């Protein structure tokens, strides 16, 4: 056992790898080389289109103990990961690790295959049942949660070698050129898949829409794809939208959005060249709506919006409020339509988006990001992974990456959920360190991190409801009462890896 | 001394590297891993735009003995390579190797700097004076000539490690996103530069058109660019057109084109899905015009055109005769305009184009390629590097790559140049092995390689002027007389590296 700089107790090792404790967001400098893979040779006339998934997997030489990956652009509509793991089971393989970009509730189908030892580890975060069962000790499957940028770093640095990557290819030709913009399962940006295509030892494109050679655009090139295989349906793009994508009508959410907008105004960043990211939740979109109105009124010409892209940001692009969008993942079908036709709607790899170990990611250029939280604590640390009941239900996404990159990260959250207070002495799990958080905004007021004294002074000057975070905590607890501490067992069910590869927290089994 | 399978005498080593003799186009299977480079970290707020080229070079740590690279999309209008080498000289550096994608006559300015030892080797082919002077023994600068695909292989396999790559960036933002489509020096596809951006240890973007962040499209990503520096003018895109780009009016050229078209018709490849490449010479374009007319008349819908792209191919794309264009380099400004706006005009890296050691290059998908020659021999070997006077005046380009990849490589050439016959007992220099050549077409008839017996039979059936290549040689020599053998010294001034890294020929000093 060791403690990291945030006081979190960590195991000495996990899944056979030593645990390096988190210290701060900046001090880890990368050592070593980018991952590499074997040179290949494919001669003219050699076909790549194989009969079925089993043949493709066999040709890649997948064996017990190896690591596979998929990407989660179809989110809860994804059919590929379940299909692949069923095939792996059918082939009698065991002890396979999954290093996908994310796992969703639809992948609860894997639970029996985890119990049977077909899958024995998740090198990625999870949304939904698998995390819940692991948290309760009802399923054994060690999980390493990574941010999108952290995953790009882990794969491109060789920390997580992917033996076989399965690329969901909505439009693909028989030689492996592929894109996400066309076809019945079109989901838009291939964002997370680029890293896999460049670094996995073997790359299989799986498609439900084989187009005549060459597929255009070729977001991913034939030069990186070893095998092509057909599948009846990659999934249901109608389920890309897995959270709300409308501006909230809830008065609490609207109040939070008003305060968050005040913070943005006071920050001084809302001017020509403004860059901005929000998630797709109703409160975030309410902030976006306010920002949009301010930009219109003040004739501000922004630089870019980035991250997962909603139709809301597409509208802002088309209105001229942004010069460009950087899209790692389309959050709705309007974004898919836009990336297909608008040349300023840029497809972005997860590496370019958020990898801390390259020549400079897009998150580094963000002015303001709006992020959610299940909890925050008095040191501004944020929990976006576990709920206050201790269950691991959420993947990190770009949370820790954008907070580290942006000039100002604003956490928006209602002051309580159910009868539980949002502001804690210590969060149940640290996803994003307080050192990278600028302000916490609830409907009861705004807490500004001491690292941003000028922002605090300006908000006070504007008579915004600024409160010390402990004061905010006391006000909330006056309503909810102090939360009962959770009881955890000793077993570590998951590590929360910070974007630089150090461990910022461990998730332990919740005691019944 | 050793001989390769074509009987060419080779030195045992060159520039300190052992020489591996060429055997055949297919038997070399790659061993080892793709090249890699150090992981980096660039934090928010760290600028990449530096004051001047010297500062950028210093920050990259360029030292004596290292290797630099540029790319030749501006062809004879390029100002960057001279500018860079002048600066290297100004900084007092010596013994630098150039591994650019090509060197052009405009770079004759480097001759004094080669004499002074600032530049001591060319890891690339040359067009023009430098090759001539080296051939004559008047300049000492060992040259390794590579095809476009061979260069992509050499760089991506680590055979030629590039210490600092200088990317000519016609449109670039201060964080290194860049494209070739916009700006006063726009040259279109960034083709050759992709390999450098991915593999060079340090990457400097040099631009004469700094655009607000983010540059769109971002053909090359900020995540791969270390430094950005301004330069007054990258070059003159008006000089991209360095060869003729009009259909020839010369009766000899037109006759060759008619015969070449007959070969294409007889091949059976001219049908729906047809894929095609030609160079930009007048005879090649005359073939393209004939093919275009046939496709129109027979309502053939082709698959793709590829390589360096001319306005002629743009017209064919727009007419619907091709589904897409794969563009590694725009050959004229009409192609530049097209790549800017037509989504089926695809920007292609040299790796995707022609690297033999990836998961399958575009050349593998070619049906027919039309290629030129300075000489061919009775074994169908082709010389595209030296003239019949022995002077090394031409780079290989995609010659050897497309010949190897295409189902049918057709060599078009006049039967004599000056008083010198094109068909020889043995070519002065082998660029492309006869094993990958289908037919040689002159105005005096068509010689078909025995490897294509069905093509020969079909041409005979169609009463085309098929001749044995030795018969063709005799007919030509009846006019020109037998050519006098050239006399060479022992010194090897250049190696001709085949696309797989083996050595297909050596170029020696021309005597007196």
C-alpha cells in the first residue's frame, strides 16, 4: 500500500503492473519511445476480405491471454464488441483482455463470458452493469479506467499493447479504406479508432456496408488495415444519443447554467478566438445556449468547439460562432450529417484531442470546458466515475484531459442528488484533480479555486454569488445532513489512471 | 564487388551500409519493426511558433552528421530546401545528409555547400545538375536513389532516420495544424510529407501563410509538429508544372499513344472498375485522352486514377469516369483547386501510395500504368534514372512502385532520342526490373513481355504491330547504328535502391 499526493491509498501493483502514484498534473515527463509494430508486406492480388469473423481472428493469430480493442462510437447501440467476444468464446479462447475505448450498458451481455473466464480484464472504463457488479464483488474482472487522452497515451506508448483491433467501419471497401460518415450505421468521426489503426499488431475492419473500392473519404487507410470482414449490422446509430441532448427545462439546471455563464463572462475568455467544450447533458447545453446568445449579441467570432460534438455545436459552427469543430465522436445524427459535408467540421483522433504525450493536443488550446460531476470535494477534486454509493458506473471520457488542458474548467452540478450532498470533505473517487479545476457551480452559488484569484475578484466585483467551497458544503449539508461514510472492503476492483499513466485513485469493493 | 540477379555489379557497401543485392520484386519479406521516436510532452501555454528558422533548428538540436528532409511538392519552384541548407551553413553545421523526397534543378544552389562539406550525402534521388556533376566526378556527394514507395519504406522502417523534417506548409496555424490546399504557395496534396511528420525525430512546419487556429483541413496534425516558423515565401507554385501537361501534337508521340491504347484495349482491363495512372508527359496524356474517349464511348465507369494528379485526371473525375482520385502530389494548379473542393479527390500519403512494407498500398490496386523510359533493354528492364550518356539526371518517382503494383505496366518511349536507340542489350542503369514490365511501346511497334502471353495473343489477334523486342531493337539499330558503349570509372556515385531496399543498380562515374 502507498498513498498518492491526494492521500489516496493505492495497491503496490495491479494486474501484474506496478502502480505509480499520481503526484500532480504536470511533473511526469515521458520516457522512452512510441509503440511500434512489425513491418508487413501485402502483395498485389492478395485479398483482404475474408469470409467471416472467425477467419479474420484466426489470421491475426489471436491466442489466450491477448488483448483486443473496439471503439465506442455507436455507444449503447454498439453490436460489435458483443459479437467479437461471442466469437472468441465460440473459438474456445480464454483470458482475453478488452482495451476498448469504452464499454456501455449494452455490453452487459459479456457478464457471463467474464464469469467463464473468456474475458479476464478491462483495460478501459465502463458505463453500467459490469462496473456495478465488480464494485459489489459479484464479478471478478480487474478494470483500469482511463481518460480518452490517457488511453491514446497508453496505446501509443506501448503500455497497453493491443493484439487485435476491431474497427467498426460504417463504410469500407474490400481493401480496408474506411470512414464513419456513410452507410446505415454511420456514426461520424472515427476519433478513437485512429490510435488503434496505427498501433494494434493486427487490424480488422468490420463493416455492414461494403462499398466499391476506394471508400471516400478514407479516414483510415488501407495501409493500416489487415483484414476486412462483413457483419450484418454494426449496431444502431439511433442509440448514439445516450444522454439528453436538449437544453434543460429544470429550474435548478437553468440556475446552474446562468451562474456558469457568469463565470465564463467574468473569466475574460469570451472574446474573439474563444474555444469551448461542453458535454451533451441538459445543463451543459443550457450553458452553451447562453454562451451562444452572448456571442451573437457581442458579435464574437470563436475559434473552435471540440470533444464529442452535438447538433448544438453544429448550429454554432454554421452560424459562424466557431471557425471549426474538432470532433472525436459525434453525439447525435446532426453531427454525423455535418461531418459528412462541412469541411470545417474536422474529424479528430483521440491522440490529437487529448494525449498528453504528443507534440500538443487540442485540449491544450481550450479556453473553457464545462464538465459534470457526481461529487466534488473541498479541494476541488472531482468524481465522475463512481456514484456516492461507491458503485463504478461511469467512464472518465475527456474529463481529466480537458480539465488539464483548458484555461478554465467549470464543474456544473446540482448541490444535491436524492438526499446526498455534492460537495464532500473528500470525493469517493478522484477522477480529475482539483489542481486542474477552476470553479464549481451549483444552484446555490459558485466556488472558485484559489488558483484563480482574479476570476474570484472579478466575480465578486460583478456581485455573483461566490462562496467559499466549505461554506457551500455547510449550506448543502444543512439540508441533507452529513453523508454517512461508505464502507469498503480491501479488494481493489478498479484503478483510476490519470492521463499521464500515474494512478490517481483506486476503487474498492463496496461492503454490502 | 557482387552482382545482383540482373548481373549488375555492386559495391559491398555504400556510405557505411552493406549493400544487399536485388534478387526479384517479391521475395524480400520485411523483418523487424516500424521506426519509432521518443514520446514528447507539450503542456498548455507552451508556444510552438518561434522567431525564425535558426531558433527552430536549434530547438531541434540539429548537429553535425545528422539527416534532414524536405518534400518536393513545389518541385522546381521550391525555395525551402535552399533556405534551410543556407541556414545550416550559417549556423556552422557540417556533414548534413539530405533525405528529401526529391531534389530539383532549382537546388543547384546547393552545389557550393556540397563542395564545402555542409552537405555530404543525398538519401534521395536528384533531378538535374547535382546528379550530373556527381556523375562526372566533379562533385562528391554519395546519392541513394529511392522510389516514392521505397522512400516511405526507408523512413518508416528506420533505415533512414530523419533527425529534422522541414514541412513546407502553405496554410498553417501557430500550433502546427497544416494543409497544402490553401495559401499563396498552395500545392495541394501533402503526400510525401506524411511519412516525415510521423517518423522524423523533430518536425518543423515552415509557412508563408499563418492562419488563425485551427487550420482546416488539418492534413497534418498539431500532434506531430514540434515547431512552427514563418518564411517569406515557400516558393512559386507556378513552377509545379515542370514538364509538359498537354497532350502531345508530335506525330511520333501520337503514334505511340495509339499503340499504347491498343495494348490497354487488348488487356481486358478497360471495363467498369478500371484503375489507371499516367505521368504528366505529352505522350502519357495522349494515352489518357484516348482512354477517356473509349471510356466515354463504352460508358465505362472507372474506379480510380492515382499518383501525381493532373487537371486531365480531374476532368475525368468530374465527368464520372473515375469514382475517386488518389493524389500524392498535384501536378498542376487545376489539381490543387480540385483537391480543395472535391471530396472524391483524396489526399494520399506516399506510404499509402506505394510503400511495399505496409498492409497494402494503392499501387497494388492499379490495373494499368503508363510509364516513360530513357532506355529499355531486351529483358524489359527500364532505365528512368540516367540518360544514355550515363549522367544521373532523373529521380525514380513512382516508376518502380507502380510497375510492381499494376497488373500491366506499359512503357512508352520514342524508338530513338537524338541518334541513340531506346532499346538496348542492357540499359545503362536499371530503375525498374523487366519482371514488372508488361509491354514496351514505341512508334515502331509493341514488344510484349513473355510474362503476358495472353496479352500478346490478343494483340496479334487484333493485328496490332507486335514485335519481338530483339526485332524492334534490330529495326531501330538499322537506323541509328549500334550505340557505342559508355566508359565508366570505378567510383560509384549513386546506388539505385529498389523499393524493397535491395540494390538494383549502381551508377558509376562517367569517363571523360
